[in-house]
C-alpha cells in the first residue's frame, strides 16, 4: 500500500463510471515492485459525499478489475488475477482490507451470440467475498485502493483495466 498509485480516479456528481487501464503489462514491477512487494496495477479511487448519480442510476457503486487484452485459450486456464480492495481508515490512519484475493482463469467457449473468451472467477479458499456495493460518505471523501494484476505462466503479466461504476436502477412494476 506504500507505492505511489499508477492512476487516480474520482467518482464525481453525475458520473456513472470511471476507469483506468495499465500501460502495458509492466505495472509496479522491476525494482520498484520487488522492493515494495506489489507487482500490481494500483488505482486510488476517491468518492466525495457530493457524488450523486444521474437519473436512473443507483447512488451505490462497485469496483471491477478485468484483463484489457485477450488471453489465448492455452494460457487462460493457468492464468491468475489478483483483485484486492482496500479502504482508507481515518481512525487508524492506514489502509484496511475490504475484500478480494485470487481469481482463476476459465475459458468460456462462447455460443451463437458470444465469442469465446477468458474470464476470471474467485479461487476457492483464496478469495474473500465482500459487499460489492459501496455508498458515498455522508460528509468528506472516502478513499479506496484497488490492486490488480493478471499473471500468466512464466511470470508474464497481462494488461489490466480497473473501474468504479454505478448500476442502473431496476424498476419493478
């Protein structure tokens, strides 16, 4: 958590989504990543109390991480994704783990209307589920750190995309 974030995002009033994509697969690696033990694409997200949704969107938001480039079928089933969410705890002055962990790659062959692709699913025993939806604070600004990486065989990494987004409201009649 001590590394400088690779990107910063703010979910402001009227916005439904913000995202950031790593510039290639070399995020916080090399000397900096090794010294700090990170080897993840780190995105800091700020959500102020004034972060209100547009019409037809919920005020709550959620975080996502995904690969941003295709992964071949032969690499998919051995690929792993790290996806961890931390929240700034003002009382103790440090980052608190909220949830996440390791996800495993699984090849989805596709169907008549979908293309085949590699998707990631929580790895049993290595992933902590969390309340996926967060609310803006009543006052001030909440800060979060999202750490994400996609590791392929032989310690190669894939480009990742991290996002914060609101869902459409669902009206039942």
